[in-house]
């Protein structure tokens, strides 16, 4: 179990507890976090769960897979810190993780 902090573009913070193995997208959708839609259900096929990983957490989260990178090419505002939240699973070392939502997702 760990806590994830989702920060909207306007600075609004949402913090939720996630069980290990739960994706950040699943947690956001289940808890009504605005800006994370997860339209494809977590298949890395739509980009509606795009987040920017806080710089302090980039190494812990790790790099995007090739499939994820391909989808992120179409995400509005994608950058080097971009990930699909459906591809990040909670684990003990991610407790306190901070992700930022793109301006286009609100």
C-alpha cells in the first residue's frame, strides 16, 4: 500500500492510498480524480491517463516501454517525464509518488 499525489495543472492536489499492484490509472478512476479517464481500460491504447512524473520520482518509476512511448507520441504535451498512468503499478518503493496532470486533462 502506498500514497500517490495527483496534482492538477491548476495546483489542486488529490492524494489516495493504492494497494500494491494497482495501477495509478485504476486508482484515479476509482477515486474520481479529474483528468484521468482511462478510456481504454489500461491497455496503453488511448493516452487518456497521461501524467508527468515528478522529477524526484523519475528513476524510481523507471522508463516507459516501447509500446507506451509509441502511444505517448500522440499525447498532448508529452515530454521526457511523461508516462501513461495505466502502466505504473503501485509498489512499496513508490509510496509518496507525485504525478502532475497535463493542462489538457481537467
